[in-house]
C-alpha cells in the first residue's frame, strides 16, 4: 500500500549519511538564448523502441496475451488478474516470491483497446505489462467503489520482492478518470475545469488519496506510458531501487484534469533514473519530487508549464523539480519552462518517521539545464533544520551548479540560503552559468525566510569558501517591451539573514571571473550595505524619501534614482534642496557652539554649494553646535539632517540631532542619532539624520550637529543642514513622469556599492 505519510506536504524528506564531494569537469558557458517555443510536448517516442505486437507476443513462449476488454470493469479486472497470475506461475516464483524454478521473465501483453478496471493491477516480480502503443492501449480507473482505490494505483507492485527481478511497463495509457470519460489524446491549452476536484470526489468515501497512476517496485522500468486524468501520484517510487522511468508522457489533454500530487514522486529510493520524459503544460503538481532518496539521476526531461494554466487553478507555481534531503543527485540536460529546480532539506515535514532526522542537500550536480521563464528562482539550494525534539542533522554542501542557461527567472537565477551556518559544512561551486534577465515578471527583492535579497544573477546567503566564477549575467534591455530587472551580478549575503558568507572565491584557477552586462547596479554586491531609503512618497511629479541608515560603520555617499529600471539621477551626498526645509538654506551664521568648538563660515567647500559651516575643536572629545530656533508644534515628528566632511585631522563619527525648547527658550531635550555608521572621510561628504517627537511644551527646535572623538585643532565641515516636519529629507523632481512609472531609489557607498532598494510607483488613473 502507498504510504500516507507522503500524501500532502509542501516539501519532502530524506535520511542518509554524509557523502563524498562531487567534482565535475568545467563546461563552457551556454550560448545566448533565443525565442522559446510555447510547448514542445509530443506523444511521439524519442528513445523507445517500437511497441510489442500481438504476433511477436504469440511467437514468444514467455509472453501471454490478455483477453479483449469488455464493458464491465469487474470482469476486466478479474480477467487481467487471472492473466497476471498465469504469468506469475510461468516465472517459477511462488506467490510469496520464493523461487521454485527459474525464475524467468514473463510478459503480459495488452492489445489495443480500453480496459475499465475496478481495482489496481498488482504485478508480481518478473512479470512485465506491455501495451500495443502509448495511445492504443488504455487502462482506465472505475472509481465507483472508492475503497478499492485508497492509497493504490492503476498499476502497482504486489509488495513481494525477489532478488534480480526486472520488469517493464510500457506502451500504454493509464487514465485515472478524474474527469469522467475524459483524457483522449487530443491537445489542449487548458485542463477540464481547472483546479476543481475530481468528479468522483462526490462519491461517499472518496478522497485525494485514491487512484494513482503507476507505483513501481525494485528493478522496474516504466517506458512510453502516458499518465493522464489521475487524482493521486502519477508515478510513485517509494522504497524501490534501480528504477528507470524513461520516455513517459504526462498531460491532461482531452478535457482531463488531475489532483495536485506529484507527477513523479516518492522517497526512500535509491539509484532512480528519470530521463527523456515529457510533461505538458496541462499537468498539475510538481514535475518531480523525491525525498529520502539517494543518487537519483534526472536527465534530458522536458517540463512545460504555462502562467495561464497556473492562473486558471489559482496557483503560483507547478511543474517544479524538488529534491528534498537528497544527497548525490544528478540533474542534467533538462529543459524547464516555468518550472525550476530546488535542492533543500526535509525540514518542512511533520517530524516523525523518516522525517525526524534532517538531511541537507549535499554533493549534488545541477548541470547543463535550460530553465526558461521560471515562476521563481531558476535553481534554489536551501539548507534547513527545525527546533524542538532531539534529532540527527546531516549538514550539506559541496553541490555544483554549472553550465546552466537560465532565462527570465522571476527571481534570481541561482539562490543559496540557509537557516544556520552549521547546516552547510562544504563549499558549493557555481560556475559557467549564463543567466539572462533575472527578475523578469517578478519583484526587485524577495524575502526567502532566511534573508532578503535583491534580484541578482546569483544570490548566496550561506557559505564559507564557495566558488562562484566564470558566470555570465546579462540583462538584455534591447528586447522589446521590457525594462531592466536584474540589479546585481552576484549578491553575497542576504539582509537580516541568520547565516554568513565568508571567503568566497570569485576568480577561478585560470583567471575566470564573473561578468555582468546591462545590470541596473553592479557586478558584486556585499552584505555591509546601507538600509533602504525609508517612507517613500510621490507627489506632483516629485519623489521624496527619508534618509537611509548606514550599516557596519560604512557611510552613505549619496543616492541614485531609477525610473523603470534606468538611471535618471545621481544625487551625490543628497538632493540639493531638502524638501519642506523649515530652515533657510546655508544659514551658517545662526549656529552657535554647544561644546568644544568654535564655529565659522568656510568658503572653500560645500556639500551643495561653495561654502559650509566649520567646527574647529577647541579641546578633545565631542564638538557640537546648534542652529537657528525654528517654530515647531508639540507632539509631532521632526527630522534634522546634515552632511559632514573632515577638513583636517582624523575622520570621526558625525551625528545629527535636535534640541527642543519651550516658549521661553528653555531647553527641554537634546537627542542625537545613535547610529554610528556616518563616519566622515577626507574629501567626501556623508550624511547623518535624526528623527524625534517634539515633547510637550515644545515651541522651538534647533538642529544639533556634532562630531565625536575629535582632537584639538581638528576642523570638520557641515553643510546641507535642514529641519523638516515628518521624515523625508531627500527628493527628486520628475514632472514629466507618466502614470504607471516605477521608481527605485538606492543609497550607495563611496566605492559605488548599492544598498537596499526602495520602490515607488506612480499610480495609474
């Protein structure tokens, strides 16, 4: 019986020890992509021989021809079961699998026709089942007695094993009758009544766990079988070894529909080969999902999905290849449209049985695949665990992603994330991949649950010593009707990630480096970047925002503004005018010393003009001054902002604040930012801001400017000083922007590295 523990989780499972690392030869980067067909699905064979014929079966003493089908499903089932039993006797095996003679392999041949059966056919070892052709022979499920089909399949093993047995299931269709009478081999753009329950679910006792397609046993080969109109798993591979699934077809043509279980699914299997299979855009559920598996090979398959089909079912994704807790996998040479490839742990399951212990992806190879228009990232590697009960955790790493072509993924081309550094103990290798137009149709950033990433060619959030080189990341903006969507070539580290990225190797042994062309930002993006500009707004053609917070002691040098993915402004230090500034511009004469300084106008440099305020340290420590008393209202938010530069002496922390006074100019409070990331540099301006609520009784406010840890005689310049009601102290005016325009604003460091990104959309009328 099929295991119900695999019936409906989102992610799957595994249990195996740590394995040796995989090394593979370098592949050349694939050529540039061209236009892609909507679907290359066909029922025609690609690698299979011609079907068996009645004449060939009659001439073979170890082949038995089944009787012709009749209208009665019970009669058909009995006749086929009797034929299979006769074949079992010929093998020389007892009903319990004990060898009495031989054994010899025997084939049951199903001539052309449709068999309606009321129970699944159970094949003993050494007995094969072959039809007259993929559309000529049909086994259709009669669901009228649901109890006959619970956790069962149309064709399945009989739970008896015999060493050395090999069996072939070929050249026929299994039809699960999800849509009554549907499933003819007639191409369709959509399944019948997309996403709705199977028709037989109205029967008493019917469930989602009834009527699978084929459930295989050890040594089985399933070849040139069409699986359609099936509620439960289409092909199920559980606790089986040395299985080959080749040249099969999966669709919901002819008005058919399926349940959302996997097309090829299962777990706790070993040495399964899945090759040359085709999946039509009308399929439902994951393309392939294996758990608790060891050394699977998935090669030269074609999976086609369609956003219109997904939308008709109200799902965001289907057709994907999942390997969950599976070490030593090989995924090569596949063509995926809309679908993608995911290697992850089995931590998303209920933590019982095989899923109590956790295995992370390790020593697997994803190579030479073509992934087009994926609904997510093209290739995802995720290292995970769970908390609570005591359990074994097998860390992962040593995976290779190489020589793939990934075109227009909705997110990054390749992304690697983790929940804790301990879950990955060997470096991954990502090399020789071509990634085009990452982020097409998706978001500019996404939260993975293990860090937030901007859309990049490659994004890595966990690892020590990962090898990432020889990749080509391209955003082809010359393609019609599209704007740039790829922000960075390689992003190292996710914002707010629980993991670290260290010692990444970005140049190969032969000098191979990553290349990025047409990306919005730049090639490599690290973790110590400014926070996203806050509180964005657009009013009457003017975009405004609050200052970004500098991170890790690295100051912000300015802002860049992008309109529909194209740069339109570089605001070095910040915008020349502070929106809604309550202070006069260049109001330096109004400043008076607060502590440790003299103040004067300096005419040799300015952040936005030719002059600035000079603070000269009269003693060591903090130097500070305060500006003009400006009317304010109690209980409101106000933001003070100023830009700083060290003229002489050491570069130090610059911190802006606000002083609040009552009507008699009695100081009520003085507060300054605690963010120490705004560190001055010689020759460059940096900005610091502070937002506070005016206390009860506040009538006036002064901007407070300060520099910490100075030495007597140091001179520090201050310019672009402002006080605003609210939060926004930066702006970009673009009155010609049409409705529907999308702006992105990003702060950057002195070296040009971008920070986190803020998106602002102009509403359509």
